[in-house]
């Protein structure tokens, strides 16, 4: 596995603070490869800000969780797997996304003319109008394990990037008492706005604690049954399972870029290009440019909004974590 320039690929770890710190703030980038440009920028800004850390607190940055996708401008990895659908238990029966089956021919076409793409998107939008938001989102984005060349393919086994990040967690974080994790993504929501998202039930202490730190967040309750799980296989859930003895507060910082139909169009085009098209062609390069720009808009205003929001969120997380102890888990 090599980068687009033929070179080696790496997932890098930056650590600042005591090696045995009981509290660690983790910021990760590039879980969805092509979204890594934004994640990398906010990580670089954070390092350059010359932080001073309170005692017994460390910072860990993980750069390029999916280095193949980052280098080759793909949201997915070298096996067309969406890593944020890959953190499931592969020893049990794979989840089935029945609704995706009806959409696969639209999302994963073999032939793709501009007219056909327009027609596919119009049909997807028509279907969306017949479903409630969660049903539609689950169908398109919930992940699937049946169509290896389709979109949101969760894979048939744990991927290289999953095994790598699990090893990183094990080596660096297994002694930590509290880990605040922020995984940086782009492509969903209003342009330039960075929304913090988290899975937590109302009675979980980190729901109230993070509300104090950050104000408004998007918190979704954990599904009570597997069938209710709209988005299985998230890396953050994998971290909670991997660090079972650690209090993990897992969040996603998601920045909006373009309207959802524009992002979806770029993802369909890129998926087609990688399976049926010619990447090294005029059309291929145009598709790659569009994919890059739906995850990192060519806009100084967008960039400055994103950096300012990251500075705010990371400062809030650091200040909050500096005051947090395991005892607050029981008393909240
Ligand atoms: Zn993402």
C-alpha cells in the first residue's frame, strides 16, 4: 500500500505532556481520508499555539487514521471501506442494511454520464421525500456489508487502519483514567460551522459535563437494540470498547462544507471513478478536484471559521478536562 506519490504511508502520533498522565485529550484526523486536510490544519494550529498544560494532563494527536484515503483523495480506505462503519464485532452476524439494497444502483452505478448522475440524484432526492430523516440517513449512510464496491461499505473484517489505531490506543492510552476524544470530520452541516456530536444516554455523566464545557452539542441517545442502530461501526464506539477501564468521552467535531446533495454527488462520482473510470484522465482529475473541495472548500472565509472554531473547542476541552477527575463520574 503506497501513497499517490508512490511513497510510504503513515499514521502519526504526537504526544505532549507526561507519558503517564491520568487525563488525555485526543484529537484525531483523517478517519475519512479526504476529510483529513481540515483535521490536519486544526491539529497543526493546535501544536503551533504553544500550549502550556496543567499537571497530569497530556495531549495526543493522531494524524491520518486513514492515510491511504488522505493521500489518494478518497473518503474510504484502500479496500473501499468506510472506517467509521468498520468498528463492529466481526465475530457475530454482520448487520444488514436492507434499505441500501434499493439504492445501490443509484449510488454505485457501473455507467455514469452527467445525465445519468443527475437522474440518479433526482431519484435519491425523491426517495428522501418519501422517508423520515433517520430512515433515509440510515439507508444512505448507515453502512452496509454487502456491496464491496458500494458507498458506505463497512468491510468484512477489521481494516489495517482499525488495527493500527487500536494498537495506538493500547500503547498510549491504556493507563489513562480519562480520555476526551475529538475526531475531526467535514462534509455535513452548514458551511463553516463546526458542530460537536456525541452518543450518550441522558443518564450518562459525560452528557451534562460536556454541555457545561461546550454549550450546545448534538447528542444522540445510544440505540437500545441493534436494529435501532442507524450508524453502526463508529471509531468512537471502538475506542470506548478498546479502553474498557478508562472513562472515555468520545466526540466528533463535524464541519459543514457544501449542501448534502453536492457532497453526495461528489462521493458517487468518486466511487464510480475508482471502480469503473480512469483516475489519470481529464475527467478523473476533475472528479478528484470536486471531491477535495466538498471536504475542504477553496475559501479563506471557510478556513478562518474552521480554525477559529477549533481553537474555541480545543480550549474548552482542555479547560474542562483540567478540572475533571474520575470522582466526578460518580457524583454527576
Ligand atoms: Zn467524515
